[in-house]
């Protein structure tokens, strides 16, 4: 191999290496940008869901506010008094 061929091969190799480095930088920058945008989108979605959940919990707490303040030893409900027939009243005593 002649000296001129070696110099040309070295020059072409250096240019190819520089091109590969520059392309690698831009591809890496693009991947980092895509990862950042994806992370921002995910963070925004999680923030939105947490906000929505907190709003629903506050609304539920307002509806349940009376129940939460009530004494837990008190049971609430309805009842109906049913009178037993007169002959059964004497039998039950």
C-alpha cells in the first residue's frame, strides 16, 4: 500500500469516525428528549389522576361528614311496633 493510499484511508477513517460521533450525539439527544417527554407525560397523567382522586375523596367526605361525627355507639334505623293479638299477650307472660 502506497503512502498516498494510507493517508487517504486515514483521512476517510477519521471523517467516518467524526461522522459516527456526531450522529451518535444527535441520536442520543433525540432519545433523551423522547424519554423526557414520556416522563413528563407520565408525571402529568399521574398528577391528574391524584388530583381527581383527591377531589372525589373530598366530595365523599362531605357527604359522609354527618356519619363521621356521629357517636359510634348509637345505631340508627327504623322500627315498627307490631301488636300481638290479645290471646297471645296472655300466653307470653
